[in-house]
């Protein structure tokens, strides 16, 4: 035998069947992974419809006829006794008023009150306010009422959130007491006091 044949390399063969099988398996796995990338999709929608509610208060000087009294130039005139035109020191006068939510209002209210006056006589006056069980205001009704404001200045003062209104057309009856101080000067001093009721809406009415 020729020595060159003894040391020559064995003939080269192609890839074994086992290697081909592994390679084929790898290709098969690759195809399978690509297929699992697909997914289902679905959507859900929600919508809302909105509209503004209604909110307004109104007042009455007789407990029966209610209406709007704004702006300040259209303020309701409180029916104080005739003695309000001839005040004397420490002699109070009384007047009734009522406030309610106007029909159609959709929210309850918290009502504040503010007094103001630039009249010289206002410096000698103070006022108190109570709520009463029925409409009407005199010394007896005032004494039996629930205190809301006590001895406040009529020149400028305010009380926040003192009157709750929780149902439409259901008035809260009020009784004003205005008391002249001992400093009230005799003579022709006169003038007006303005009370403003301001309502802020609270919870929706069921």
C-alpha cells in the first residue's frame, strides 16, 4: 500500500442526518413562535349626557306671595310697625320675611345674610334675626324663635350659612328685630338698611 494512502484524510461527508434533524426542528420552532404573535382585540365604550340644573331663591313679605327681589334697587320692603318711623332708644321694632327655593330648583341651599347702610341713623341701630315656626313677627314670635343673628350692626355685617333650604317651595319664616341704641339722636335722622340674602347651592334635591 502506498504510504500516501495511509496518511491521507478520510473523505468529507455532508451534514449528518442527526444535525439535519436538529436544524429542521429549529426551523419548525421558529415558524411556531411567529404564529403565536397574533391576538384577539375588542373594545368597550361609555358615554354621558349632561345638562345644567336650576337654582334660585325668592322672598316674601307676607308669607304667601313669593317673588324675585333683585337687584338691590328692587329690594322687598319689610313691613315694620309704624313705630319704625318714630324710633326711641331701646324700643325695638319687628318685621317678618320668608325665603324659599324657587320651584324647579334642583339643589338645596345654604343662605347667608349681609346688612349694609350708609345712612347716619344706621350707626345707632342693630338687628337680630330668628327663624319662626309660622309666618309673623312680633315680640312674642321673636322670643319663641331660633336665633340666627344676634345684635349685629346695620352699617355693615354678615352671617354665613345661617339658613338651610332643603326643598322647593318650602319657606323658612324669619323675624327681624331692629333695636335703636341709647345713642340714637332725636330729631329728623332717617335712612334705610339693606339686607342681602345670598344662597349657595349644596346637595342635589332627591
